[in-house]
């Protein structure tokens, strides 16, 4: 019997319930087929070999345990970190400290958020348990860890489809609305377990961008076009939690860079362009104020990557 989308497991073994227990019953003597909750004293076996549930004044052809309500799944440390990075809300820890940035031990990425922690969305005034239902985590948030990824060569075809729902139109351009987070079997890709961000050497950024049909690593002039469209104010590209307005949905986060480990996290967003000069790659930088400016780094350092759609 399926009741409200839940399969009821019928009891077919004769037994006595002491004390009597509330159970789902259906198909009693008046042909009522919709399960209802009644008190059952026993399940007996009839001469015909079928069983029958016995109540105080009624008998039913079928009975089943009342399924326990599934407990909402508590978010993992990684999910909470990514939820906060996506500027969905804030959390409160066991001593009452409120923040919208969360760090945790990398070995506990997939461990549930500590029991005394609570969260709330920006449009909510009450604190809640950090469950995936409340936080709206239907699927893993962008930026999976390496062990969650399939081999990238298997996902190249799917990436343009993913980007159909993860892009923003700014002026006459279409940009990714989040940092690139895919990998392949090549070198030059680093993952920061503390914030879930991915960093690419210039060669790795170009290599992977060339594998994604319809998208490419932006040229310097394409960054210039983006800045002209927004009026040059970096605050309009930054997320709200990083002193920005995120006016266009670009959602720049201060991922910093990778230089034998994460560096400048919380202060800068640094993105590769497609231009290289000798052993250097040209990049665009967003700081914590209003500046978006050009720079250059060794191609061996890891920076964030945004792709722009082919015209």
C-alpha cells in the first residue's frame, strides 16, 4: 500500500501488541480502503490463511506500522561553507558568534555541522537547524571536491548545459556567474579545502577552457568591454558579503591566489585572461574597494577562472 507517497509495510505475522499500539489500518468491514490510524490490539491468522488486525470494536484486513518521519538531513561542513560563500545567509556557532564565513578541518568536510550551530537566511529573523531543506540544498553546491567529480573528460559535453543556468548577461556579453571548478588529468589545478575554491595555472586554464564548447578564456579586450558595461566599479561585481552590490550577478568572491598554497584569501579576486607575455600571464584583479585593474603573474601561479561565451 502506497499512502501519500510512502510505502506502508504490511504486518502479516500473527502477534499481540501489549500495550496496544497505533497503526495504519485499511479495508475494514465497510470497505474503507484509505488507510487511517487506529489502535490495534493484535494481528491474528484466519482459517483462510489471511491475517486480520483486531481493534477494540473493529477488524481490518490490513495493518502496517506508522513510518517514522524522516529526519531532515543536517548540512555538512563543506555544504555550510559553500552556502555562506554563495551569500545565502549567516550562521551562529556554539558560543553565539555570528558570521558569514566558515572554516573547518579539511578531514571533516563531509561531517555534519556541529550540533549547536544554527543558520538563518538573509530574509529570515529566526535561527534554524542547518538542514539541507531549510538551506535549499537540493543538489551539491557548485565547486565539488575531487572525490565528488567524475573524470572530467566524461563531463566536457555536459558543461555547456550546466552553464545554461549558471551565467549572467552583462552588456553584450555572457559570463559564467561563478568561478570555474572542473578538473582533468593534467597538471596545474589546485583545490582549497577551506573555501572550496579552485585555482588554475595559466596553461591549465587555457587547456580546460579549450575543452568546453561555446566558451573561452576571456581576452583582455573582453574584460575591458565588461568594465565599460558596468562603469568600472568593482563593487558591482563583488558579492554582498565582500562589501559589494553584486548588481549584475557576477558574484566575484575573494578567493585570492595559489602560491604553494592559498594566499590573499579574503582580499582579492584574481582572474586569468587569455594573453601571455613570455612566462607571465595577464590577469584582471578585483580588490576590496572599487578597483578592477590589470596585472601579471607567473603562469605557474594559480588564479581563479571565469569563462565568457563565444559570440
